[in-house]
C-alpha cells in the first residue's frame, strides 16, 4: 500500500476520536509563476501531527512496508521524544491504534 493511502486510513481511523486531534503536516517546496522557490514546513517533521487529551504532542510518520526514515526524520523523532511527546512510525493503522489504545 502507498504511503498516502496509509495516511488517509490513519486520519479517518483516529480523526473522530474524542481523545485525539490530528492534522496533516505538509512540507516541501513549490515554484512560483515568477520562478522563485518557496519552501514550507519543517524538514523531517512527521506526516501527521496533533495533540492527545491532556496536551501531549503526537507525531506520526507514515511509511510504506519498505520505506525508511531519513536522518532529518530520525532527528525529529528524537526531539519529540526528548520533550515527552509521542512519536509513532506507522506502516498501517494498527501501528497507531495499538500505541494509542482504543477509546
């Protein structure tokens, strides 16, 4: 399954839970009509970010079965975890629901 399909399934699965608020976190670059490159987002940040009830930060990096984290993504994970946030490397919906428990 492709990463964007996994991401959509995760967002649908946990998006309506009363104990979680999540949103898509886009990063990248675009070329404007006048040729300028505009970058956005924090390189290495997770695909989905959000909050757990009580204020704990949640970051979910979505990867396919063979996908691997970049060094920037590994550094982002270390930062989130060092501040007490929850970082999940997800290859399927169950990777997320298993870590969050069932509401």
